[in-house]
């Protein structure tokens, strides 16, 4: 039990680091470059499960709000007034949705279920991000933002890169999930040893008992999350 808790803490910490690094790993494509941050929040949900995946994102957000410069444009409690902060909220909810849908049903998820889970999580991220951006720009920054500019710069131009990451995440998840699940089951996996020995040193029971926003909106809306 203690070993399982230690392993889970290590995995969560690893994804906190990866999510932070992903904010600065940009893919330089025309119009709206995108970062790899969503890829790592998505994989956190797929590989750690909904609760631990969301927890890893929440820890990352809390550390950034505490002052660590791990967000795309710095850190600190004042970041909640950035138009792109809604995407960070969406990352946590999206990781939970992705992990929940991917693990629904029996057995390991196939490519179709992984893609569906990733797309659903992405939809949550964009809904949170766009809603938050609209509220902050219109009511806090007092820089009115219409529906069409919001859809254009916060969705149409930004989403292709993240859709690509959904496919990449599904491919990576399909490769890594069997390894993660095998390690998680450990000695409880059917056919593995319990470590108990009978006479002569032989095992007695071998079965074991079974922020993507364009600069065209001006300084009030940042380019990345």
C-alpha cells in the first residue's frame, strides 16, 4: 500500500513538472502557435486516472498562483485576472473528463475511446477558456469582445493544433496505458506470485489469489496560456 502511494505521488509530481514545461514548449505554426501543455494535461487524465490527473493539474495551478513563474506569462495570484486563466481551470476539468471517459467500460480503452475522451476533454477546456476570456475582457478589462472575434481567435484559429495533440495523446496513451495498468496491479495481477513459499522454498500460491489567443485582440488578451 505504501509503495502504491509513493508511486502515485511520484507520477503526479512528474506530470506537474511536465505540465509546467509544456507551457513553454511551443510549436511554431503560422497564425497561432500552440504549446504542448494540453498534451500533458490530457495524458495526466489518461494515465493517472480522473482524480489523480485532475489533482496534478490543480497542484500546478496552485503553485503558479503562489508565485512560481510556471504559467505562460509568469505567475502570482493576479494571474486570475488574465483572460487566459480560464484555460487553466479547463485543464483540470478536462483531465478529469478525459480520465473518466477513457476508463469507462471493461478492459483497456481502444483508439476510438481514447480519441473520444480526448476530444471531450478538449471541449471542456475551450468552453471554460472562452467563457472566462469573454467575462474578463468585457467586465474586468473593459475591452469589449464580440462573439465573432471570440470564436475566431479563441477557437477557430487556435483549435487545430490541440486537435492534433488529441490524436498524438491517444497514440501515446494506447502505448503507455498497458504498462501503467500492469505496474499498478503489481502482485494482484492474475498469474503473479504472492511471494509466499512452501516446503523446499517453492511458492505456495503462484496464482496469488487473483492560451491560445491571437495578438490581434490586443494587449488585453495573451497569446498563450
